[in-house]
């Protein structure tokens, strides 16, 4: 699925079940359900899940927690917009 196709699903009732948990977390976040997105990635240990976890805390405005998760994911705190980072994460997940 391309990023454009993924973004077109954001108006659906639920994420496509074939997306996988990480992309679904990004889908829920984009649809305003931070809690659901967070609950998906909270116990996961992959670097991608930790990146999403960091992003979610950045969205929340909890920069100390976000910084911890970026470090755990092997990344630095980005300076780009939340929208740009959302697109970067989603694109990375969809390419995998």
C-alpha cells in the first residue's frame, strides 16, 4: 500500500486489518485516538514501535518521555513538524 492509499483509508471506520499493528497505530493516531494508538505500541520492543511510541508522546507534548523513547528507538528528537514525522513513519512502515 502506498502512503496515498493509506491516507485515503483514514476516512474509513477502522483500519484495514491487513495493515499490521504498527500501521494501525498510526491510523488510530491520525483519527484522533491517541489512547488506542498508544495501547498498541506500549508493550512492543521493536525500534519501529519505539519510534511510534516516541512520536505519540511528542504529539502529547510530553517531551521528556518522548526523548526517552526516541533514544530507545536509536533516534534523536526530530525538529520537523508532527505531520511530516507522521508521514515519515507511515511511509517507513508501508515500505517494510
